[in-house]
């Protein structure tokens, strides 16, 4: 929709050109959320497009995803064969409530910064041990794991003027065997629970719980736990009030589905661990 | 900036925060539609460099230097793209508002996406079709027939507007841009109940571009109802154009009229309103309890508010026989309390319109309406204008479903046009649709039922509490309808009804497809099934033993004063047989893990083919000089398909083909009267008027031909675009030429008063699977049989049934407006109010009973609301059959089903 209070758009091409952050500013990446709701408090958009960050960079240490990388670009990434966790990319893209038409515009960084519980790029990058690089408003820079970047429903660690630059995915995470489970109240609807498990190099289970909880919850087990241990750990680590409540699922059902999907993941990965 | 749009270069700078959608529309590309303006519905889809995007989400400046293709430029040189042709052949649209975006999206799909249409089309919402016809288009299927002269009725002819719809050229309400137009934006109440003490306009008037501000001080001091019926006495007069008391969050407070939407929005933000907060009540049970704040304490019986002190706008009570003693003696009894949630019509075109005063001093209102003639009458009343100084019309309307049988915008448009003397436009946002128009009436229904050991019903009792929200538009008529046919269809000596429609400080409920019946049918049809189960009788047999048959009185207490409902035809028996046979047919069962429980369920519905107390239509038809005909009807087209049917009726009566009938519709300037396209009346009532007019003209043509040839008119027939008198043929074109030379006008009119009325029937069957450990639900089979009389257009009628099933599945499974304790709608957007998308809707097998109605046009009956009615009830019965649990509240979402499943089946 038209954002009629916006009077200017800045188009910086380098970090130096980023304007001094002022009340009424908003970063414009894809804009698919920004333009989907009234934003009467905004006066200026700072368009990140002309910074021309390379969308995806594969290196010896892993994958770097620019905040402005679109969902479609990520989905189309040709991954090296040893990245056996790569099916998660496509599974998480398909977990978007939005259709493939939006993926062309929506960005990975935008989805993470929206910090919705159901943000599938949060699920993906936190499960893959992603680390955010933040360009601070004061000119500094800091790093923080994605799982810690999101602190609640539409809440994160960004201070006004901070900018998410990229997410680094370590190679080790991409080489892990993984299992994905997602459920929604409707066949292709918004995730009510999205869980990703993977087997670490030392045979442990890394379980990332998203969508059902207000923020990502990461659980690590030294080996593949038994059913009871898994269940009890989840019950202990996730208090009832951490389960998200909105029109896309009641908390008590999200909790039940979380336990159920976690067990499915455990069984699936247990099989592969033994194999 | 330079934009290449449909191959042409434009140099124009968009506003900084402007999205591509409005930029394209400002350049005249009206094929780019606004359904949600938030990226959820896909109606605004365009191609950028050949790739589909939602133009409402794209900053316009980003299209700089790119090639944009809208539906208008999709095929070169005004041609037809193969996908456009596919949508024409399959008739993959009804109202057509989603069609531009749907076609551009479908044409972009690769083979993999075409194999997973549920995922590929999740960003394209069609509210009308139920998606089967869209799938047919993608599969290259043709659903249309041809018809030789005089044989159009009963054939699957395509909608006349199809070629314009698929090219984005059909003009919907907002697809015009008069010079010098002002825009209206509303400041809306943030409080559920408050008195407006003062409105300080000074800052707002200082906003550049703000022209006028309208408040309650400018509005006529008159009460009316936004509900539009033929007779004003059907609804409570409790509404003002602008009031100094606001009774729900979202109610109009003041209008800012400005040169641009942006200025009008800013003007709204600059208004300073002082409110005195009043106590509010949002729950209907609390609202009618002693001590609740009176929401319309200033209204009386003279305003047709039944008991303003108790927040009761309408009530009905009655008993035939003695239900209590019948229940005491029954072999089987059932009692259950059922709740239906608040749902929205979600027509893809929002409410709104344009208005202007023309050089002759006539107030013109172009709006998105189902009832232009009733709107005109009310505007004339409110603003003290002679009827002939008000013209209301619509061209194509993007969906209605009952939501446009209301006057939500035309009063503001008229007020603003009269005050400013300028053309004005008022286009609601999607959020405004949710928070400020109308919804279905949420109802709490308690049913008590009893039967003897042979399965004969002995007692039926309904207790209904309907939540009408802050205003009583349609409150009474919906309440009466809700307790009408649902029990009238059953023979039962003891029946009792208590119904109350309560005011609450929430967004008003209003007319909605089904008009109350879907909400009560869930309870009644559950009771029939539960009794059948107790007695060991099949659901089909139980119904056969109890439904009315021709000759049986159709009774609901306290009884109607209208006794004009007759059995013009009867196909309920066939509908039950058709569904029973289809459900029993051998079908491959998908292999499901043991977690899944399966079950079948049915429900039936009867509906009067016309609303009570008269429903009127005038139609006229005249012979044109080229031998074709001009047919003028008042009824409106919003995807209901009546434009197709009216031409079929006329072409059949006049031995011609539909392409020679030019339809002029839904414009009060054409004269005559039409109560409107509601209550499924577009075919049954207006169609009869068209039939009468066409048959009268047929008689004139025979007479005239006979007089030219010196023959007896009785020796003349109509055949193949002409008359044949004693073996001598005269083409209509020749007759027209002769008439012209003799200065004779060949034209006729016809009318219908909507009485006597008939009854139509539908039976829905579902087979479902429910996961007992997660609450997930799959529909394995969906069958509906419809008794539509002689089916005027099988393809279209099938589409009405499928669309009704789809919309009703939305209400049964997904859709829910959530209102918080303060009365605020917390999910006023499509991404939080889930409309069924392609992936959500199963294919429904549709069967028609073989009947011909003695009262309907050429044997036809109405069939637009009733397919919706039995769906949630049948689904509830199927779930009960599968799980052994009777769920009593819609929507049947996994998180709602799971707690009781968990209680019964454990964690799994």
C-alpha cells in the first residue's frame, strides 16, 4: 500500500553514505512487510538495494547470506553436495505463509528482523548456527547468534539505527544430517510449530524449536536422547508462557505439537545416527 | 524515472512512498486490482521483467528502468494470451476481480509449480469459485457450450463479460477517474462506546489539500438502517450518517475530504476529538443481562428496537404443540449448545464508490452495491431529494455475498458530493472492511430434539442468541430466517423457538450468504444425527422419515404472516438419494496411518426461493434496428452469473442467440424498480420479469409480422432470429426495419413481485479423516446435490455450488474474526484471517435433482445462498462420525479439536 507519510527515500551506496538515523526512518530491504501495513510514523526510507551486497558467498568457512539476499535467491542456491543440511533451505522457504511471488522481493534479513515467531528464515539460520553481523548505528560492529538475536514476538536486539548486515552459517552446520517438521492450522498456512533437528559432528542432537515459541529455543543433547529425556528437557526448558499465542494456534496445542514433532525428529535422526 | 509499461515508455516520478499498484492505476491500468493492498490476495499481480510480483508491495521507484506488464498488455495488440483464453474456455472466474492477478500468476508457473498448485497459488485468493474452474483453466479444459437460436436456456453458456474480465477491461467500481476528484477518508472511533464532546478541526483544515471536514453536525438528523430491504419496516432505525455517539471501535467519527488520499489521511490524524467514554459491553449474554449499559438507550419501539433498555433489538418466541412433554415422552432425546463465530464476507472488491452532481443537478452515485434502487430511495429520503434527482448504479461488482445489501458508503459519498459540489471518491481499505462494515451474525444456539422409537421427530426446540453488534442492520430478519426453514423442513408436531438478537459494542453484523440458516443448521442437523445414532437409524433414513413432502405444511413457530411459500417443485428426495449413492460409490481410500479416524456426515437445507413480503423487479426489452435486442434489468452482477442467465431466458423466449441480446443493468437511470440482488433473487425474481418481458415482446413480434403479411398471429411462431407466419419467414432485422419505417416501437416490459415463492433444497455429504493425536483434518470426499429446478446454466450453477461450499468451508474450518475484551477486531487482515486458498478446498462432486419449478422462470429456482448453508453442519456430523465426539463450535481448527481428542485418545 502507499506509505503516504514517506517524503524521501535515501539510496546510499556505501556504509559511509548511510544517513544519520532519525526518528521516522526505516530500512528498506524487500519492503514486503513495510508496504503491507500502514506506517504513519515513517518519514524516510533508507533503501539498502544500492549497497549491492553480494547475496550469497560460499567460502571455506561456510555460507554468508547478505541481509538483502532474497528468499528466492537463497532457495535457488546450488549447494555443494557435502552440505547435506541443504534441504532445510527449500523446506524453510516453503514454510513461508507468503507465496513464491513474494520470495522474489522478500529478504532473509527482513524476515529475521521482523522477528515473528513463525519467521522461517529465523528457523533456518538459527538451526544452522547462524551468526548475525550487526552494523551499529555508532559505526561499530558486533556479532550475535541468530537464536539470541530474536528475543520475542517481533522483538530483537537491534537498537534504533542498527542494521543487520549478514548472517554467517558455519560449514559444520551445513554438513549435518537434519530433520524438519512443521505444522500449521491450514495446509499451506503460517507455521504454528517449526522444528529442526540435526546430528552434530560428535553425535549429539541439536534441536531448534521455532514458531511455537515466542523466540527460537535451542536444545543440545550430548547424544541422541531417549524419548523421555527429550520430552522432559523440552518441558523443563520451555515454560508454558513461552509458547506463542495468536490466531495461528493456541499455546496448549503448540506445546503438544512441539513435543510430538520433536519426538518424530528424534526417531528420524536416531535411525540415521545408527545407520 | 522511466518506466516501460506494456511496451510503452512513461516518464513520471512516483511519490516516495508510493507502491507500484497505485502508480499503475494512476496511469490508467485499472486491470491492476486492490484486494487487500497488503500482499496477501494477489489481485494486484503484475509482471516485472516477466516475473510475477504483488504490485502493492513493490515501491514504485523500484520499477524504474524495468519492463512492467499488466493484464492489459499481456497479449500483444489487444489479442488474447493462451492463458486468458484458457480462463475463458474454462470460465475460471465468477466476479472476476481476482482474475487479472490469477491469470498473470498462472501463466508464470513452471511445470513443477503446476504439479503443486496448492503451494503455487497460495498467494492468489478467489472468493467466488472454489478453485475447481481455475484448475480446469490450468488443465486446458473447456466448460462452455454453444446454443442454437432459441435453445440457450439450460445450456452452459459463458458469461457475457468474460472477454473483458480476462483482459482486465471489465470496469469495476473504482475503475474510473473523473477530473477534479476529491477523496474521502474517515477518522474512526478508537473507543467501543463514547460520546463525542467536540471535534477540533482547525489543525486538520490547515493541512494542504484538505477541502472539507464533515462531522455529525453536518449529517442529516435522521435515523435509518444501513440494511437495505424493500420495506424500511424490516429493520431498526438506529443509525445516523455520522453520529455524536460511537458504539463500536471503527465507527465513523468524521470524514476528511481532500485533494489526495494522502492529504485526507493526514487531515484525519490532525483532528482533535474529545470523547466522553461510556461503559461498553461486547458479549451478547452480558449485554442482555440486567444492569448492562444500554447501547441504544435513546431508541424506542418507534425505531423498531424491541427492548432498548435490555439491548434487545429483535426477538421471536413461539411454540406449536407441547415440546416439554414431547421431550419427556420421547424414545430418544438430544440437547446441545452450538456456537458460530464471527466471519466476514471478504468480497475482494472493498466497499466504496464515487459520487458527483451533474449539470442537470442529479446526484450520481456509482458504488459497489447489490441494491442500487434501494440505495437511491434511501439517499433521496435522507437528503430530501426528489427520486429523479438521484441516480445510483454499478457496473461490475467484485463480489457481494450479502455484504453489499447495506448502505455503508453511499451516504457519505452523497453528503460529501452535495457539500463540496465536486466529484468524490470513498474507497475502503481492507482493514476498514473488517472493522467497520458488517459480518455474519455470531450465534449461540441451543437445540433440544426428541424422536419416537421409529425415528419420527416428536420435538424440536431452538433457543438462539444472535449478536448483531452495535447496530441492528438485518438483526430481525436474520433472526427470523435463522429459525425458519431449518426446522420448517421437518415434520414434527411439537416445535418451539426462542430467539433474541442482542446489541453489543462490536462491529455490526449484517446480511451474509445464508442469512442466519448456516448458524442454526449446525445445531439442528447435529440433533437429527444424534437422534438417528441413538435409534440405530442411518442419517439418510432418519431424514427421509421426517422431511416435509409436497402437501406438508412447512412450519416454524410462531408462524409467518406470509403464506405464499408453495412447493413449486420438490427435489429433496432426489438430493438425499444422489448424495447417498455418491457417498456409497466405490472410491479408492487413501492409505492413512492408524492415527487417522475417518467418518461420513451429511446435512440438508431448505430455503425459500425469495425473501418474504415482496421482492420486485421490472425488466424491459426492445428490438434493435439490427434485429438484436436491448434487455434492461435492474439486478446487479457481482459474480452471481445473472447476466448470463437473463440473456439465456430472453434468447430462449425470442428464438435468438445470446450474443444478440445486449444487457443494460443495475442503473436507476434506466427506470423501473428492482428490489435488488439479494435473497438469491437475481434469477428467480428478476429472471421471471425478464421472461415476462421477452414473452410479451415475442407476442408483439408475431402480431407485427402477421399484420405485415396479412396473416393471423396465431399462425405465427418465432424461429431462428425471425418469425414464421404460415411458412413465410421474416427476420427480426427486417421486422425492425419495417417497424422503423412505420414509426412503430417494438418493446415490452415485464415485472415480478416475488410471490408466490417456492422452495429449493441442498444436501451436502463429506467424508473426513481426523488425526486423533493432532486435530488435523482432511476432507476425503465432498458431495453436494442441489435442487435448483430446471438448471438455467449447469456450468454456472455448479460454480455457485462449488463456491458456496468453498466459502462455507472457510467458515467451518478457518475463518474467524477475533474480538478482544474491548471490542477491537485483532485480526483485520487476510494473513491473520485465513480465507480458503487453492490448497484448502477439495473438489466437490455436484449433482442436480431433476425437477422443474412451476413458479420459477422457465422452471428454474434460486441457487446462490443455499449451497453454503449445509456445509459446516455436514462437516460437524462427519467429524462426530469419525471421532465419536460432537464438536459444537466452529471453526473446526486443529487446535480447537485437539483438547477433546486428547481427552479421549491420549497423547498418542
